[in-house]
C-alpha cells in the first residue's frame, strides 16, 4: 500500500457501515480520502476521529442520484486536493417494495444509486486518471446477490442492479484493455454484512438475515486494502468474501 500514500481516493456512501470502514482503513494507510455522502455530519464526525492518522478524510456533501452533485464533487477534488488515483463505488441501497405491484419511484432510486451513480462516478474518475496519466484503480462494491438470486422476496430489483454491477465491471475491464489503459477494475462481492442496509428489507426477511453468520464492515474494508495492495501487474477482477458458515 506504500505506493498509495499521499494519493487521493474517492469513496461514495461514507456516512456509515462499509463506507465508513473503508474510509477509516484508507486514511490509516496514509491516503487522502474524499468521503461523499448526503449525511455530511456523520462524515465530519468520522473525519475528526481520524485527525491523528497518517492520511486525512475530506467530507463532501453529495447526493449521487444527482449528476450535477457528482460533477461538482470531482471538480472540487481535483482543484483542491489533487487528481483521483482510486475510486471506491460503495454507495448502494435496496427499497422495501416488490415486483408485482411495486413502486416505480423506488425501483428507479435503486438503479440510480446502484447502477447509474456508479457509472457516472467511474466515468469522471477515469477521465481524471487519463488526463493525469495515472494507473489508478476502480473498485465496485458488489454483492453475492450480483451473482445468484436468493430467496429474499423483498429484494425486488436489488439483485438485478447488482447483476448489472457484475456486467459493468467486466465491460469496463475490456474497454480499458481495448484502450491500452493500465487502470485496474475490481468487483468486491460480500456475503451478509450487518449494516443499516437491512432497513430496506421487510421485517420477515430482515429477521431471517439477522440469524445468519455475517461479516463486519471492517472485513470488507480489509478486502479492498488487499486488492489495492497487489502488484501493479496483477488485477483481481472479482473477489467474493463470505462469513464462515454462511448457508446461502
């Protein structure tokens, strides 16, 4: 990880859970972490708690469902902190609805965050990396639900959005190969992680998930540190991590 010390990493969805754990881990490794989130007060509190670490956390208020917010955030980062070397597309959500008579607005919000925001942030990060001749790294926070559909009825469009992330990871890798770019792209697919994400599920499904073995957000952050620390010639395109004993 030494080669990333002092470099800039943009992380979306930093206000809690996995995003907060990622920001904490990267700051401790000496990176300048740009934390994008709507609940900016939480990111500011996290930044204060990391003030004595090798790196630093820069909180930025950003609603990733709004393209203008993303464009303004990346512009601010380049002008005030430096060019982007790493992007962690962590922001994600599910909504409590269904497919048979569900809410179009909720479906759209899930795809806006899980798919479109990921694409827009990736485009802007790659643009900066190319302009500054940076062999950077893009990490998509995926899910095991992006590879298999489990019997969780309240997931509705969530697996479809994560299957899209699986396809987008490989599509981006091939596009970068075609362009002769050395920018890396990785999909990280965790099993059950105990976070606020569960609030987007029905009570029955939530109770079921809570009974399963689960990962701590820090375990996902450790996985990201691992893929970032690989040799520049090595690209881990997909990393699946599950808690020991997970039956699904």
